[in-house]
C-alpha cells in the first residue's frame, strides 16, 4: 500500500469509528448484542473460518455469547477478539476504548523482514490497549514472552480441526477421490495445500517463510526413487508449479471454490508435507492428521505441540531438505509405519476438535473477561 493510500485508509477508519461512536453515545443502538465479538477479515479466508468454528463451539455450550463481525467500528462495550494481529494493526489507533480487547498473534518474527519488524514493533507498542494476547503455538508463546508480553495477558489456545469434515477415507472412497482429482493409479501422492507465493496473482515470486523452495526440492529428490505425484491447492502457487515442471515432477493444481472442499484432497494423499520456515499453525497439521494422511513437518508453529516424532508424524528441522526427504521416504516405502501414523494421527486430531478448542478459548480467555465486566 502506498503512503497516500495508507493515509486515506486511516482517515476512513477514523471517520467510521467516530461516526458510529457518536450514534452509540446518542443511544441509537439500544439492543444488547452478545458479549463477545469475534473480528474477522471481510475476505473468505482462514480467519473467517476460525470465527465460524469458535462461535459454533461456544454457542453450543453458552448460547447468545458470540457474534462475528467484519466491522470493528461498530463494536462498543464488548469483548472484541481480533482474529489476527494484522487486523488489529489496521484498527488499533481508532478502535473504541470502551471495549475489552483480545488479539490473536499467530506468527511473525523480526528476521522475516523489515515490514514484519515494523509490524511487531507496532503490535508491542499497543500492548497497553490489550486485555489478552492469544497464540496457538508454544514456540510463538515463548517468543512473545521474550518480547515482553506480560505472562498474565498471554494465553496459549490451540487451533482446532473439524473432525467430521476431515476424516480418513475407506479404501473405495480413497480410490474414487484419487480418480476424481486426477491422481494416477500407481503414483504416490504428496500434498501441499497453502498459499506460498507473494500477492494474489500467479505467485511466481516465492513467499519464502512458507518454504515453497524447500517443497520443490523435496519433491524433486523424492521423485528420483518413487513415482511421485504432487497435489496442490491454494492461490499463488506459480513458483511451485514452475519448479515442478522444470524438473519433470507431475502434479495437479486445483482451484477450490471454498475452504471445506480441501477436505477431499487430503483423502487422496500418501504423505502431506509442511516445509515452512515460520507458521502460527498451520491448520494443515491437524487437517492431515484428522484425514488419515501421514505428515512430515518442519519444527514450526504447532508442529511440536501436536506431533510426537516417529509415532503420529515426523519432524525435521527448518530448511533440512535431506531430513524431510528421508522421513517422507520412510513413509512412502513402509506401509506399516504409514498405517500407524494414520491411526495415531487421527487419535491426536480428535483431541483438537474445534468444539474442544472453542471451549478452551472460552474458559481461558473470555470467561474471566465476562466476569470482570459484570
């Protein structure tokens, strides 16, 4: 965003907040909304689905507690939970101080670049405005503590997974899915379902924190010894597709119409690879485990929280292509090991069902804030 556009956006947000604040003070809005407002992006993206699942899980136990909002300027005298620190960064200067504010900090470290470093400094400078900071992963929790986030404000509350939507296929279903998605019969299918290119176009410039270069190199090495076929979803995958084409690794990239459609793709896999250098989750960890797709992941985000290495998944160091290839090759060549990972991975994923994750968030974050406001 250019400086002019950034300035105009700030003016617009300030005007919106001031306008709705005046209406609120004048008593125009008199109906009592739910005490918790979960703030999402307007785009149909990950944070929107987090809000959907948190609301569903909490409302089942505490009806009338949560609403979803993409309009922070309309929120007053409530518990406002910004589903990402990036949304909070847009509104922190203008957001009504009548609210008790919660922000989820998923990922990001200063080494990720100057833009992220500036974002982190701005986030830390706003800590006095925040009642709670939530993060999903223990490495990020440790990082936030090192940066000076007060321990009494910081809560680790993991992401969840829809264990009904993401489920292991039976043999017949697996073959039907693979045929429908164009996976060759005798191939070993490796998956990568993420956005790992810069911007929202072709994605020819790699978003390196997501490790697309590592994925390509791992796929190329695996293809030397196995009949590998790569299944890709997600926007901006041009860098990965071009790399696979260059080295003759067959693949298919699918543009999904909506988030739930990705569940079918996991059921076609022999191995899912997380090759990232930085993550807050990712959701793919639990989605693949719930779907019966053995997983190999770098030690990022929630990986060490949910994977017991060698039992329900495999871990490798960040940037360790050789380690990723070795662990994936073990799974592709040892069906008994793969089956053990599937069963134990599914059992672990069930502990992180969204209903459980939602109630954990309510008990650890919202309940105290609700009681404090009464």
